[in-house]
C-alpha cells in the first residue's frame, strides 16, 4: 500500500493556526521556566513540524512501534521541543506537565531527545549531523526489509513501504558526517528519504554568513538529490506559506528515485518582537518582557503559562483517530501479505523479537588446531558460514572489503542495478554494503539500520579509523542498540604502513566508552565465539577488533588448555598452570593477554615452565563481558591470592593496572609505532615472550 496515498488535499483551519501559535508559546514557556534551552527553532518550525505530524506522516500514537509507520528524525536535537510538542499534541503519552518539566531531573523531556526514554523518539539526536546521517541508515533499512520480505511487490504497494522524514538545520549540514551520508543517499537513489532543511541562517555565533555561505541546494543536486526551495521571506514580508510547503512535501513524496531536500527559509524565533532572527533566541530563554510581548502578538494571555485551549488539544489529538484508521488499513494489507508469505511472516516476527533461529550456532565454523590464520580472515569465514541461516545479517566496509573480510561472498551489493561494476553486482535489495571512504557515515548508517529494522548490520574499517567513527559509536552505546563495528589491523602488527595506521591508544580509548563491548579475540575459534556472543546480545553495541597478521589456532585438547566457549564470559583460563608432572596447580603468576599478544603469553608460560615457574594464561577477549560475571567466576579466573601478574597488550598501559595490582607488571606500547614488518616491530618494542617471562619474574619477586 502506498505510504501516503491516503493523504488528502490540505485543509488548514483557524484551529490549525491556533495550534501552531500554541506550540510557539509553549516552547517559549518551557525554556523560560527551566532557564535554559533552545526556543527559537521550535517557534519558527512549529508550522512545518505540525504539518508533518498532522497531515503527512503515517503514524499511530497508540502504537509507536508499529512496523508500518513512517519514521521521523529531528536531527537538530537541541530543538527537542519541536518534537516533544508534536508528541504531546498527537497523544504519544506526553502531557502538559512533561512540557513544563523540560530538561529537569527524571522528566520525559530531556534536553535532547533520547531513544528508549520518550515514546515516539526514534533515535537519540544530540551531536549535530548524527540524526541526518543515521536517517540514511533508516532509509537503507526500509529498502532492505522490503527486499527481504516483499521483493516482488509493485512500487508503493508493499506493507513495508514507508517514508523517512527528517528535519535538519544549518548546523547539521555543516557537519562533515552529513556530507558523507548524503553523498551515499544520492548514490543509493533513496526515494524514501525526505529532508526539510531549516534554512534560518542563524547559529550560536549569530548570522551563519560568518562561516557558511555555500549554495546547499546545488551541493545536494550534485549528490543526486531532488531539491526544492520554499522561501517564506521571498515577498519581502515574512509569510508562513503552509500550502507552499505542503506542495513541496507532496512533490518530494512523488519523487521515488532520489532522496529529497526541501530548503525552507524561516526566521528563527518568529514572531518574537525583538529577538527573532538573532543568535540570542537560538539557545536562551526569551526573558519576561519578550515572552509577554510574544503572547500579546499571538493573542494569548501574558499572565498565563502553559495554557492550551480544549478545542485545540481535541483538534490535534484527532490525528490519533486518523492514525488508527491508517494502521487498520495497513493491517488488512499486512494480513493478506502474511497469508501469502508465511515464511516471511515468521522471519519478520523473529527479527522484531530480536530472536535468533533455533540451532543457528551449528553453522559456526570450527577451526582445526595447528592452523595459522589472521583473525580478520577467521571473521570473514564466520560471516559467510552463518549468512544463510541469518538473513538479517548484512554489512560491508568503508572501501576496505578485501582487508576487513566483511563481504558475504554469495550476496549481491546493496546498490541500484545501474551501479554494477566489474567486481560488484548491484541489486537494490542486496546485503553487501559499500560505504566508500566514509568511516563516520558508515557507523551512523549502521546505527540507523539497527534502529529502524532490528536487523544486524556491521561496518568494517581499520581500528585506527575508529577515531573517525567515535561520535556514532558513542551514540550507539548511549542508546543501547546492538550495532556491530568490525575493526581490523588492530596494532603495530599491521607492519609496514607505519605509525599513522598503527593503533596504540584506540583500545583504551574505546574501552572508556560505557556500554560498548570491545572484543579482541586471540585465535580463529575465539573469533567464532566472539561473533556468537555479539549476535546473542541485543542490548548494546560491540566492536570486534581483529589482526592482520596470522595467529596460531590453539589445540584445546592439549594439557591445561580451556575451551573457546570461555570467550562468552569475557576472560577465561586459556592455559592452566601445570606442575612438573603436567597436572594443574596453583599458579605462581597470572599472564593476562588479549588478541595477538595471547601468543606471547603462551610462549612465556612455556619458558617459565622450563624454569620451574607455573604460569596461568588468561585470555581476555572482552573486559566488559568479564566485568559482568559474578564475583565467584572472576575469582576463579583471577584469584586474589595470586598477586604476581603480568598483562601484555600491543597498546597503551591505561586500564591494566586495576587488573594486575601493585605487584603486577604491564608489558605495553606507550608510544607510537614505526614502519617495518610486524615481527621486527614486536621485537624492537619489547613485545616478546621473553619480555613477558622477565616481567613475570619481576612480579613474582615484587609479590613476595
């Protein structure tokens, strides 16, 4: 069914005008009460946001999670009132007291919209640019879900057709991430994406001419977007021509082969008498006199605060009736689809519940002991082994597919057919993503995909370039969404490319992000268990950190060695301390390691054993998972009585002192790398089994 074929010709009444003016006054009242916030944009965007929620968007306030709904993303999150007031007027559960509680402790109306906190908020938008960039991921997800569940439906007839609506600001369009993502949106011909660009030419430093003078519409035309301009100042007087914006929105919906950008020229803070069109109204309260004057201009009682007429609220909340009717019509179409497609219906139900199919883990490969394999290669084999049983798994790389091993070999590329190349076959419903050299947008798009569809998407790049992705990774952690980031070339082990490409501080930096799982497996079988554990978790994002260089695949049947299933607990005894007869014994020292450096710890264990020192090797693929285990398990792996400890990781020491204690020693790399083969680098920088063994002897002496 067509997402907006049910939209009728615009009827704009005096009650609609009063509702819009009420929004302006409520926005000003809310910021005035709390003493901080951003009233200006919420005031001037009131007609546009109201037009969307009341006349264009397909949504049902009674069911904010309805699969068939349109999605709305407010990219300039600082103007959170623009969204909150529409949620209040539409009946999403926000009431007037919630608007009064703006930005206060425990309220449903925090300073920026937060996903999972307020019904109707699709994504957390705080840092400018992230909303619009992630909206591209929302549009990706809609197309992928249609292809997964209803690929043969005629255009605009599928229950999985919907529109992604965005409001963006000057600030959003100045951020580099939106350039990356918008370029991809044009390349992908995302006709399901419509953006209203609030071209008010004001930011915190007042007139944007101080730093932003490009022709935005020409830039977006170059990206391949459909562009329109609606200028409410073109007559020389400020006229909020709602019918003109309505016509533009209809034209944008009719354009199915390109994303659409509507440049809407507004005056920020209109109609505040002295502060409109100034930077002062962007991020500060109006003040008592200005607020009173605003109310008088709009015909409100200056002495009344947070007032709304019953007629206005009743009028706006009738959108819930229209939404319920649209949902019932959609459910009829959906039921007919489900009857025709029982397997698709079952798949959708499973994906929506974030459940994995029974027995899926039997598809995970087991790698034979004695082999040598880079963990990036093992990851690629895991992805391809499970792809058939997990159709919801898809992803790709920021132009590093061959290096990241992120390609599903049998799948086509998620691309218009016209984008087919000699190497890659484009198919609009494909599952191999190509982000180009756009690491930041890649992470934002994966967040959008994960939020919009509950499929499991991943993006690959080198670990060093996680720095480019950090804002989006942080937001994934903040929202608690299970985005997957594949980061390869994880250390100086990448070798000759030199210090610009060799991550040193990145592991510690990423571990500092709350709610992000940083997973650095030590061999191919740890990689398989890492993927298993990541996919079974739907509560937060994970970064899978992988090597370029080959690592040994451990023989788990060897005396003292533990099963790779221990990965799921974050840390486990990979190789137990043994006495002279080969029996498990109380360790003299604990050797803690991650990733490629586990090999050094295993080598040090052998050297120490030859000298009569019993060493236990603890592989720690994920500190975050280990910290979630109960105290009894953590004690069993790292017994407090054993104070002699050594950690080894090819990165900065930050974070390891807590685990090794005052008698412990840290073998680390607290400086940048160099250009040489990886074996030379590890030797020259003291990352060797011999160095670990020597550190163990020092720690044993210190612990006595």
